C-alpha cells in the first residue's frame, strides 16, 4: 500500500500570495502533477492540515479544484489555519467526514493499513491539543483492531522540534497522546505537518514523521529566539510505503526541476 501525504498547502483566495511572494496554488498544482506521474500511483492521499490560509470558502473551493486531478481517495484533517465549519462544508460530499460531534476524527477501515485521523485544532490558536476526550477516542479506536498495522495522521507534531518559534506553540496534551500510542504497538507511524520541514523521531513506541510543505518551508534555525523566517527550499511531499514483512518506509520527495546528473552502473 502506497500512501501519499501532502501538507500545509495554504491555499489563498484568488490573487493572494503568502508573504507577498509564494503562489501556493501553483505549487500545489505542481505537487498534484508530480503525484500523477508516479508509477504506481499512490493508493490514497492524506492532506494533513493547513489546507487553506484563512479558512474561507473560496479557498476551500480552489483547493478542491486543485486536487481533483489526483483521481485517488483523499482523506483530510484540519490544521490551525483551517476553520472547522468551512472545512465540513468543503468536504460535505466525502463519506469519511464525521457527520456529528465537535472534532473531525475518523478511521478508514478498507485498506491494508488502517488509517486513523486526529483533529488537533484549537480554534484561533497556532498550537494543537490532544485533550482527554480526543485521547479516549483514539485509545478506543486503536483497541478495536490490535492486530492491524495502523497509521495515525494529524496536523501538529507531538514533540518539540528544536526550533524556538515552533516549540513556543507545542502540542498541549502530547504526553497523554504518547501514553495512548505506547499501549498500541500496531501503530506503525504517526504522520504530521505544521512544521514546514521534513523530520522524524522515534517516540512512545512508534515513529513520528513530519512532512514538508508543498509550498514554503521554515528556515532551520536552532538559535534561541529564532525568528519565523520562511525559505524557498525545494517543496515536497512524502510517500509512506507499506510492505508486509518489512514495515512502513517513508520517502520525502522534492517537487520541481533541479540541476542533476544521472548515471547508470
């Protein structure tokens, strides 16, 4: 099973540019085109939050049009730039969308790898949260299928990443989430977005990976009080390749044309 992950697309309303420079729609379209050239194609595509920049219906409409060429099942969760009511309206035609309740948590059961979606959004805040209700929901869902390989996807990384302006808004309730994951060894991976960089960590009996943005990245700066400076490093997405008997292999794929020399042995 091949799982593609796209994150932090930050689609704006028509004519909008992030930081006055970044055309996020064009960059998402390039990512979708790249995915469409893969052979084999991904079985599913995960959208892990900050799908739009301001939570407006127009932004979601532009997002839906941009991902239509994927022609693959798409499963989405909100990030801190998303707005739950507008998100629900934008994806109202999707069977996976929860029809009730406050949070947009759900499972996908009909795949070789079970997918569990977590909504970590706190309305109006940058950071995320896994409160008691959300942790209890996750614990119950994981207990339902202890023998099935499982991937959990959410927006906010549950660990501090070493970059001050990101860690200032670290996930509230991360240790409670970690305690849940530690009880369920079938969780092969927890995948996230939000940090606009690729990274990975072994954490609470599983592995957590963070996907780069399809648009701009945050500069890697470990200095105390580092400012949130964006950088036009190569954008990307991730492919999580499930191979029975091997496990889940995560590849980071850069998007765009870069000088390179290919050789054959």
